[in-house]
C-alpha cells in the first residue's frame, strides 16, 4: 500500500494518494490534527497545490508490526526537489482491515 501511495504521489494524483485513508482516519503532524479522509485530502491539496510543490516521494519502512487485522509501519519519508533541499522525516502509519480492504486509520508524520 505504501508503494501504491508513492506511485500516486509520483503521478501528482493526491486523490489516489488519499484513497487509502479510511473515512474516519486521523492524521497527526507538527501543524495539528486532521480528522477524516476528505479533510486529509484537502490538507494535502492546500500544502502541495502543484506537482512541483510535491517533489519526489520515497517511503522507507523501518519497522513493521503485523496483527490479524492491523499493521503498523514506522517509516522514513523523503521529498526530493530539483531546486531546493530535500525534506525528510518519520511517520507511523496504522492500517486496519475494513470491509472495503486495508485502509490507513492513523498517520502520525513528523
């Protein structure tokens, strides 16, 4: 799923990038808490209005903890840009198996 997200990001497709979030997902970042997939998508569209603003995303899993219906992934994210320094940080993403497949229910990105 992280590879699917990275591929959507590379296409500049934030709708597809956020389609993996559950309807009631919670996204936590240094700028605050965002609740719900629609709000997460709106946040991303505001922060990254153009493909140039998005840069090239890589996600490097650092630790994976799997249960029957939940998986948590700690990862390093990096955004590379041609004209400015890269941005990097960490995230912990929790996937839950729902009726419509695996979805992100919590995303804490720092």
